[in-house]
C-alpha cells in the first residue's frame, strides 16, 4: 500500500501584507498531482489545515476542493486531523457529508468515527482515537491511531488528565491501550498526530518563526519513545521542516509545510512523504520535493545600487532586506528600492558603527535650543548617528507648522 503524508497547509496564511492564496492553490495542485502520479492508496493530513480558527471563504473553498480531488471523488480515503491553528468544531462540522466523498475529518482528540462504507473502502472498526479501514483492493486492513492537537483543557476533557500527570504518560497509556487491542501483525499500523514531539536526549527542535508555540501547561516535551512498538510509521504535523525523529525502520516524520511561511524557513525545500507499507514489515518512505511558491530570501547589502540590481534580477521572491549604510536612507532611496521589487516584506536599515562607548554618552545641556536638543536626542537613540539634513528639514517643518 502507498500512503501520502502531508501537513501544515495553513490555508489562508499571509506573509505580513502579502496574500499567499495563489501560491497555496499551486501547492495543493502539486500535491494532488503527486498523489495521482504515485498511485497513492491513502492520504494523511496531519493538522494545521487552516491558519486560524476563522478562515476566509477562499481558504475554506480551497480546502474542500483539494480534499475532494485528493479523494478522487471517494475512491481514495483521506484522513485529516486538526492542529493548533484549527477550530476543532469547524473541522468536524462537514464530516457526515465529507464521508460520502471518502474524506474523514477529525477535529477533537478521542473522536470516535462511526463505521461506514463506500464503494471503495469501509470502516470496519473504531474506538475513541482509533479507526480501522479496509480498501476493496487490498487483503489487509489499515489501523490508524489519531490524535489531533490537544491543549490542556482538551486533554483534561478527553484524556482525564490530572495536574500531576505528564502528557507523555497520558498519551503513552492511551496509545498503548489502543495498539495492544487492535494493532496486530495482520494489518498496517499507523499513528497520525499534531504534536511537538522530539527524540529523548536530542537537541530541542525549533518551532517555526511566527508559529503558535505548542506548550501544554508545564508538561514535559512529548518524546518519540512513547509511540507503541506496533506502529510502523508516525505521521506528524506542526514543525515546518521535513525531518525523521524516529528510525529508518520505524519513521516518525514531520512532512513539512507545503510553502515557506516565515523567513526562518528561508531556503528550505518543502516535501510530502510517500510511504510504502505492508503488514509485519518495516516501511520505506521517500520525500518528494514541492516546487510551488515564491522563495523567501534574507539578504544584506551595503549600497542602494547593489540592492536595486539584485532585486530587479530576482523578481519571484519575498525578501527580508537589510541595508547597511553610514547614514539613514532618504525618502528617494526608499522609493527606488520599493519600486524595483513587489515582494519586499521587510526593509531593515542598519547604521554602521552604532556601538557607543561610555565616553560617547555626554551630558545633555537642556539650555540648548530645541533643534540642538533634538539632534542630541536623535544621536542618543540611534547609536551616535547624526540626524541628516533631510530629517532636520522635516523636524523644522513640523516645529514651525
């Protein structure tokens, strides 16, 4: 059986003032094409389907159209769970209609999927946090432990968490009970979750810049060694870079977001994971690169001319631009820079030699006229940099208005 694992779509997400919708449309199209070309049998979408609890109509429409096409109108099951950016109730709302298209939407932890059947597959078993399905063209079932994002309130509600208990203990016991009851060697055994998980003893993985951090009270990190032994592949969502924190034999994979969503992701290649699995055997997986979207770039220049030259030669980018110079940018220089490129997200002027020694912090004489006082104030707030003529003219214009 072939399985496609993707996550962290963040449909509706913006980059500062820039919409990413057109790029997201292209990325969804690319994922659909990969699923079809690879003849995938099952799709797992591991949370953060939208970027916020109240997504716009364009994002919602793209979501449903994408899932319907991924399901091939009911021929291929698609299982999507909610993440920390999603409203569980919004994800759950269309589930009865979605099932007719082979789409299973899971918003809450410990959700129990009512058994149903389509022409191409049927749910043969289910329990809170677990489902088992069988495709008509396979001789074995697929078991899936599913854990959408769970904040502390949801954990207490669904898992009965006590304040003294660690989240590792809660999840470990829940998953082990399900795996021991349902996951034998006669089927494929999977886990999908939207969690901040790491390998015990490993370096702490950085959450994406601008991402809502997952911190469940004062609980410890969730560690990959609590995953039941029966699980052959764990499909995770939350971290935006592709990484396997498990082993080659039993992968625990963050499949990555489909686009670079912050400048901390600049230069990252994005992927989906394609898994080949069969009962009682180690899975194999490959990461398929995605090519959609504008590149995010962080660049530093020391002259306006070099800046403009690079910008005009790299139009299909979003850029965080730092410009180092001896003085502040003039209005004309800013205008020239912004007119040369339509994807400048941040323009950060950096004045050279801003470090002051203690000797460079003189006493301020309050008996000076206001223009000299302003110059002293500006210098003290800007690393010793003198106010230029343009700024002083503006100050005097305001002063005399």
